[in-house]
């Protein structure tokens, strides 16, 4: 019995590493947004706010998943309609996503675990 559970858990080690790295990067980005002036928000249809940090974190996680698992479909919380309507918000998020930090980069293509 132990061998089947260990083999099933090892089959998802790569997925786990990719997810953990993407979430770490998203957390760093949202902390940076919290400290900086890039705090733009938009309201969703339900009137709940969505921040630059929300969109940026989603973009980082989505980029990592698309890079490592290109055949997988992704369902995300924040819809892109607000980004299409607001070029300034879209540009702010793009700048955050492209910003590099020491020892790696924000985008999913850099320094991400390989199988």
C-alpha cells in the first residue's frame, strides 16, 4: 500500500514545485504593491474591488501555469474585461509583471523549477 501512495504523490512533485514558486512570486508582488503607490482598483460587477496586486498576482500564476502546462485550461477569479476597458490599469499590471528582482524574475519563464 505504501508504494502506491508514494508513487502517486511523486507524480505531482513537479506541479507542486511550479505552484509553490508561482505563489511565492505572486506574494512578493502583492507585498510590493502594498508598499508602493501602485494601488489602483476597479470594481467587479458585484461591486467588490480588484487591485493592481490582484491582477498582477493572477498574471504571474497564470504565466507560470501556461508555460509549464500549456495543454491545461485555466480558470481564474479576475476577468480581463476591466483590463480591456482601462489601458492605464493594464499598463500598470504589465509593468509589475515585467519588473525584475535580484536573483530571478517575476515571469513564469525565469528560474522556475524543472522536472
